[in-house]
């Protein structure tokens, strides 16, 4: 799925470039499809390992920035080596998609989805959970903002309702 989405982003951005870039678009898409298809499991495994880091923020940083950054860097090198020129607009589009995808992947993994081994369920269970996980992902910023607003408006030292000391 990731290979298809990233290739599509490259293809759309490349088609909108000058004629020379549009002709090279097929090479860009081919490199992207091959690279992402061959390495998606490796990078997902690295992200899953990051879930176990003692400091949660460090694991989240590795999941959202570290692993995707490594992937993007290797991806760029492969495109250069293959002689598949990448327009700046295409690179920016794919970087944005990668960040959004990594944030979603972090959210899904933190909620037990798309994990392997003893931590994971079946692929069918994961796909059944996607609509609910996608909804919670898109609602997360609003809920976070609401909690922040509530905590700021509460007087210093006031207890949260329902908490007993």
C-alpha cells in the first residue's frame, strides 16, 4: 500500500513538471515501487522495535522521524544512482506523505495494530480496525487541544474531577 501511495505521489508531481521530467517519471515510479516493496517490512520492524524503548518520547521520535528519515535518505540515493531525477515538488510531496504516514503508523502501532510476533494479531483483525483507528487518528489533535484548554483554564492546584488523592 505504501509503495503504491508513494509512487502515485511521485507520478503526479512528476507529470506536472516539465516535459523532460515527465518522461523520466516512469523511472522514478519504478525505483519507488521496487524500493518500498522490498524494504517496507524492514522499516516497519525497526519502528516496532522502537515501541520498546524505555522513554516513550524517544520511541515516538524514532518511529516518526528516525526510521522515515533513514528511509527517505536511502530512497533519494537510489533515485540518484538510478538516474531518475526527482523534481523538488515530488520530493516535498513524498516527504509530507511520509511524515503523515509515519504519524498514522505510530498511532496504529501504539493501539496494537499492524504489529508482528507475539505483540500482533491477524492481518484481517488489523484491517477491520482501520476505520476506527483512522477516525481516532484524525480526531486526536482536537481531543488533545481540548484537554490542553481544560488544563490551562483550571486554577493552579485544583484537582481534576473524579480523581481522589
